[in-house]
C-alpha cells in the first residue's frame, strides 16, 4: 500500500493541510484498482499498481471541481494485466 508521504512526494506537497483529503484519495485509489481488476490488492504491491494508484490520486486531487474529463487511460493500461476475466 502507498503511504501518505509517497503520495505527498508524488504531488509535490510540503504542507499537511491536505492530509485528510489525501487519506480519502488513498482509500478511493485502492477501491478503484480492486474494482477494475476484480481482485483484492496484492501484497507486496507491484510497481504498476503503485503507479496506477498515484495516477488515480493525482487525477482526483487535480479534478476535485468535478470536471467531466475521464480517468487517464494509463490507469487502465497499468492494471489490465492483473484484471480477472468476468464470468
């Protein structure tokens, strides 16, 4: 699992002012990865999962105004090899 410090480094944040929101985004990113792959998050976390989570967090951090742009395609590309086939 990603840490708050890793997320803050990725977003280049020095302040603790956004910590509560970032913790929510960490939960959201995990849920989105698990929903897309249809699997529980693996441990240890593969680098592609880590990057997908960071992309997700970065997207929601920047788009908190509700703009209509979708999740960047790279999020899905990074997770596609892990996706469990639907029945």
